[in-house]
């Protein structure tokens, strides 16, 4: 990125304007006393931030390099500005950190504190079409605006949140805006602690079990080869109502009136190189399980779910993941598994990058209680294939096709799903 010296100095004016006195003499022959930037330029020259050229000119209409801009920032940093001035210099230092490092100016801390409030998010359009044998197709298209602010508290702690505004494209109703998550996160070397309402996401099992909101405490310890996680609190079992939808589809009513449960989990991961292995245990406790679709006697109120998952990366383009879980307290639909083969992958900041995967899923509803995969539904089994592509920088598209059968209902009841999504990241 290049700027003219005048436009760069427009940004840097605060540094000069912070002083109460100005240089008496005009240091540059080509900056007349009546010029709008005269006072700031003379003060910056007096402070040693700018030097001009050997012939006594300023050359304000000349385009400058990033290296030249970094030199000015380094000199401004040496002045130790305060308040608004320091915030401006810190932001400039973060932008030109590479050039400043080449000058011997270390700005890691400046870059970290340059902007204590960060905003990210996405706008996405999603189309889905679920098709079950003997039933009417269920089509849906939705726009979702997601905002994810992060605020720095100090060197170790940040506050994070997520707000969603969903709009059903079939009608013109007012979007449903909700605060989905809010949590504080502290990082101390290899140890991280989270407190609040946060995502419940396991990265090692390809979204086989949950992607939901979890309220409580999470503690993570990790090195390059070993990771451990402990969680405790309460969790929403039904998420977006997928279990209720499954029961309705097969003509049964759900008795899960209590949609939350006490929750504890532990997960240990060993990943020495291309290979990784994870063992995990999850406990859920709620009276909502006391129903005939969960246990024969309808008197069980606990879920004990054990999981193993393993992944192997053959090279930079290909990887194979397999995971299995079982709920030892459920009598029906009590196990799930997935075999997932990845090829390449699309990167949001790399236009033209793409990826694909092929998977086989078996998702028993009392083990995969709220699976977050975008293809296979709860209580189905079958093949899932997907392709992803980065159209432009920070604009991605993906498509998924699932073809299988229902686990609830007749053994030959087919199940299919078409899924398409375009995402704009910011």
C-alpha cells in the first residue's frame, strides 16, 4: 500500500497537533506559510518525525513507500505520545509492523493493544431441502447475519460474544435477533479458562455429536502433542429442535419438555505428528430422558456417552478421520459413527482455493443428540459428499448432498438432503 506524503501526514497530524508550540522557521522551501498543513509539518520537522530532502524541500505530492512511512512512525514512537496520540501511533505501528521490525523496532505489544475492541462476523445465505420417503419435501432458505465482537480486558483476558439475526426468506417477518453467546476467556501460557455461555464444539469428530450453546466453565491445557479439556455446567439438549422434528416426522410426539441438562465432560487428545487420537466422556443428567424413546422402562435420567476419535493426515491435501460414540444408558438409537475423508480445503482469503470431502455417517439420535453436520440429519445413516470453493476473497460457497435412510421408522424409509450456502466474511 502506497500513500502520498500529504495523505500520510493527514493521519499523523495528531502527533504534531499534540504540541502547544510550533517551529518558528519554515524548514521546507516548497511549503508556503499559508498552506493548510504548514503548522503540523513544521512541528513534525522540529520533533524529528520528518526530515524532508537534502535540497530543503518537502515534496508533499510525492508517493512514499511503506518503508519511508515506517521510518516516520518509528520516530513518532520515540516521542512516547500519550492518550489519543498514542492510540493513533499504535494503530499505525500495527499496520507497518513488518517494516518496523526491519528497522529494529519491536511492536508485538503495540500490535496486541492497537485495537482493544475487534469485530468479526459473516452474512450467509443457506438453502436446504430435506426429503423423506412418503412425505412432502421440507425446503427452507434463510439469511443470517452474525456479529462476533471481542474486547481485550488485559494481557490475559478477553470478553467474547456472538449475536445472530436470522431472516426467513419465505416471508417478510422481522428478523429474530438474539445474543447466542457471551463468555470471558483467560489465557496463561498452555492453560485457558472460559466462563459464561460458549460454543460446545468438538473439533475431532466432524460434528458428530453437538454444536450448541454450553453455559458453565471450560478449562483447556495444551501442548503441541497433548491436549486436555474439562467442562461443567448446563447445556441445551435440543438446540434447533431437531429431535422434536424427528419425532414428528415418524408420527410420535416428543416428551422432552425440559430442554436443558446438567453437563460434565472430559477429553484427552494425543497428536504427536500426522496422527491424532482422542478419548472423551460426556455425562448429561435430566428428567427429560424419562420417555419410551430413550429407555424401555422410561425411568432413566442420565446419559453416559463414551467416544473415541482418530485422524491421520497423509499429506498437505488428504486426511482421514473416524469417530465412534455410544450412550450406555440409552436402549434405543444409542450409538453413532462417522468415517470422513478430506481432500484439500478452501481458504477464505485465497480466491480459487477449493476442497471436497466424502463421508459415511450413522447418527443415532440418543448419541448424536444435536449433530451439527450440514448434511446428514439426526437418526439417519448414509453417504455425504461436499465441495467448497472460495469465489472471491472472504466469499465462500459450499454444497452438500446426503443420501441415506432413516433409523426411526421403516427400515426402507429413504432420507435425502440438499444443502447450499454462500458466506460473506468480514
